[in-house]
C-alpha cells in the first residue's frame, strides 16, 4: 500500500511539473502576443489545477502512511535532529500545501478576470510562483534539501 502511494506520488510529480510548465508557457505567450484566451487555454488552466489537487490528495495519503512521519509525530524532539525526517514532516508538506493554495487561487482569479490579457497574466504570475515553490520542495536527486530518485 505505502510503496504504491510513493510510486504514484513520485510519478504524479512529473504530471504536475509538465502541466505547470505548459500552462506558464501558454500564459506567457498569450499575454505577450495578445492572444485570445481559448477553450484550450481554459482547459489547460483547469487541468493543471486538477492535477495539483490529485497530487495533494496522494501527498496527504502518503503523509498518513509514512513510517518516518509517524516517527516524527511520536518522537518529535529526537526527530527534529534528523533533517530528512523533518524535511518531509514539515518543510515539504507545508511548502507544497502553500504552493497548491496559490495555484488554486490563481486559477480561480484567472477564470474570473474580465479580459483575455488579464486572464493570461493572472495565470502566468500565480502559476509561476507556485511552480517555483514546488520546484524547490521536490526532492530531486540534485536537490540540496533531500534526494529521492527521478522515478520509483
Ligand atoms: C505538488 C505537490 C507535490 C509534489 C510535486 C511532491 C513530490 C514528492 C516527491 C517527488 C517525493 C519523493 C517520492 C519518492 O520517495 O520517490 C515526495 C515525498 C513525500 N511527499 Fe510529496 N509532493 C507534493 C505534495 C505533498 C504534500 C501536499 C504532502 C503532504 C501533505 C506530501 C508528503 C510527502 C511525504 C510525506 C513524502 C515522503 C515520505 C517518505 O519518504 O517517508 N507531498 N513528494
């Protein structure tokens, strides 16, 4: 069960990264070249937020099942001296939560903007900030914070 969740959480990370990159690209080109905010742009905005929400749910499930998170909440004082355990228990979870909140707010705001340039600009700014936070908090094999493989 736990290894399946970790596998899914690791895999969905790529969907989050790819969809966000594409949405930011469409936001940037749409704003810069004064394009019309099409149905496709709206679908990209919607699905990017939905994929992030799916990852949030998997993340919460991983959090409730992880042996190291259980250890953290049982022996917090001792566990705080272990950076890797502290990283997932607090830093990773909180930064990702914040990023997904920002992404959700950005998606909702973009949807409600009255003009197409405003829709693109709002999506671009909020999604870009969320992307930065997510990129920093992902345990890439090259990350100085914590390392996990590219694929499980
Ligand atoms: C966009 C959001 C997120 C992304 C891209 C993401 C990505 C990742 C990746 C790539 C890993 C390493 C998986 C592996 O071991 O191969 C990981 C681990 C983990 N994530 Fe996330 N995550 C996100 C959100 C969350 C959230 C919101 C939570 C909790 C509320 C969470 C909890 C965890 C935990 C507990 C682990 C490590 C478990 C362990 O090693 O025992 N993640 N995450």
